[in-house]
C-alpha cells in the first residue's frame, strides 16, 4: 500500500517492472525528472510537427493518436488507455512528432524526458526489454490497421476498435459509444447500429452506455471474416 501522500506519478512508476529493477539512486533521479501534463476532453495534448520531448504514459483518462486533420478528417492510429505507454518510437528518432495526441476524456499524461529515456536505454537491460515489448506491440497493431483498411463493414471496424489488436493491453476496457465513434471515425448513429449488430452476435455487451467485449476470440474471428 502507498502512503496517502504518494503522488500519482510515483505510484505509477512503482508498478513498472523495469523501474523496480533500477538502482535506488536511479529510481530517485527518474522520479524527480518525470513531468506531468493535464488536459480536458477534446484537447490536443501533443501537437504534430513539434519536437519530441520524451516517452509518455497515460496516468488517467483516454487518448487517441491521429493524423493531422485535413478538411476536418483524420485517421486514428491508436488508442491509449490509463496505465499504458506510447511515443517510444518517436523518442527513438530525431524527427518532429508525426501525429497529434487528442484527449477523449479528461486526461493526465506522464512524460519520461528524452534525456532520461536515452540514459535508461544506455544503462538498463530491463528498460530495453520493455522497449522491445512495446515495439513488438506496435508492429502487431500496425498489421491490424493495415488489414483494417480492407475491411468492408462498420461492424468490423467497430469490432477492431474494441479489440486488444487495437489497444496495447488485454485487460478489461470499457468505452462509451461516443468514444468508439471518435476512434473509428464514423457517426454515433452508425456506431450504435454496428454495436447492436455485434451484441446480437454475442460479441459485446451494452450496459449503461458502456461497451464491453463478451468473447475476445469470437470478436477477433469476426474482425477478419469475409463480409456477409
């Protein structure tokens, strides 16, 4: 148990396996250097075409990573929920950020500054193992999105945005219909019809405005099935 005075950033770092294996002096240094930023629902928390300041984690809330809107339209690359990291690929490069990060709920982000990110890469095997795992997840997500570009039905697109193929974790994640519509890039009405269809198939459950996966394996099979 943490003391009541422990900050959210300290609590979060303490749960990271790579952090727990660092020397105590390094833990202290990293804990002192990490930064936090907050934003309201709809805010652009990180802008595209700006210098990358580090690697990020979602302390609370929900964000999406998307292309810069053109004529009001954009493509969502990834959703990131509370407790998950993103931006490790950008931190490994020297080019400006190529996407923007938008809050789908009131959100607080933790930033592991680039200087600390580079230092940990140079000195910590555990941190490098964490990065390899993250990058492997990104490859899988990229393949799923490439496949998604060939999907022909709103139901399959909504199913993908609910699936662990889209998210970097497998633990339970509840989303509202508005959040799903935002992630998929379709209207709330179309999202509602798609969800009703998925619910009739027994793939999701709809309660109190929330959406939960009822059968992960069946949902994945449906995502990549031929259109009916």
